[in-house]
C-alpha cells in the first residue's frame, strides 16, 4: 500500500494510532479508512455544536426523525450525533408500546407531547411513522387506523413546521443480507443480545411486506415541505457521515 504524505499524517495522529493499535494484526488500509472517518466525524460533531448553539440562542425548534429497518444503525448514529452537544438542550425520544390510555387518544397525541421546546433539538428513534410500516406489517393496527394515519400525517407535519419547527426525515436503508448479518452478530454478542425483539425475529420473514409498506410511505409522505432523505446504511461509518452532513446542510444555522 502506497501512502501519501497526508495519509502518513493521518496515521500518526491520535485517531490514526488508536486505529492501528486496535488489532494485533496491523491493517494500515483499514486503519487509515477508520482514522479518516474519525477525523471527518469530529469535524461534523464540532459543526453540530455550532448548530445547537444557534438553535438555543434563537429559540429555534428542531425535529430529526430516524426511520429504517431493524438493525439499520439508527441508534448508533444518534449516539454519535449527541456525543458532545449540550445534554440539557436535546432529547432522544424512543417511545415504548402505547399504554391503554394512549391507544384511546388521537394517534399523534403521544408524539405531540414530545415535540421540542424553543431552543431544543429532539431526535426521534422511530416516530409516528411506526403506523406507516411497522404496525401494519405486524398487525399492530387495523386497516382503518392505518388509512386514517396516512390521510392525516402530511397535514400534521405541516402543523408542526408552521410552529417554527425544522423537520428532517431520515430513512436508513440496508439490504436484506446486511440485516441478516447484523442480526447474527447481535445474537452472538451477550452484551447486545437484549436488543433483539420478537419484531426483529420476524423482520427477515416479512422483508417483502416491509418493502411494500415502505414504498407506500414514500409515495404518500415524501412531500415538498417534508421530504425523505434516504441514507445508504450498509456501511455504518458512511451512513453517519452522510446523515450528519445532510442535517448540517439543511438547517441554515450561522
């Protein structure tokens, strides 16, 4: 492997040396790729601090939705995004199964309760779009409930945006083979095994049905005012860089 002066500089940096020493068998090509990722991620995380400062100082509100198939890397991306920003001025929302009381409410009500206050960023690790894909695929809602949601969601998002809120919708996309590989990795790791749910266990079996509902969701809800951005997520490092770059490019912070 031929190294440029810039490559050598990166490998001699703190990130580069850490990546070289991570494995007993030195792989300079892999170490260089990951060191470049570390460097780029740190640059973007620094910019995200600036964005958050602008949000706080100008009482702006930001909602960032992370959707995608199970094991697509949504949670890992959120952890990188929130690693250095002010913890008092952001929230990560990952709602559990609705309570009996919530099931009797207007569907969007439980999400309205978690929308950002002025000067705050909210990251939704899955969102109201559960009803567009996960719930109908797994028979967690009726066809009537699904259709009602699809007829209301665009108007709901317009109302959110009209309250001076930035809304960004990210969809992390992986292949069926990549999902299967990640599930096997999680199952074999005792520290990660808790992540596997009954819904995850059926994801491969229901792959085509998920695809059908996902495409319906894009067709109806990929609107001019609230478009979807598809993040290719087979490589987690590239997905994180791509998603964070998109956020920084979309919100006009100073």
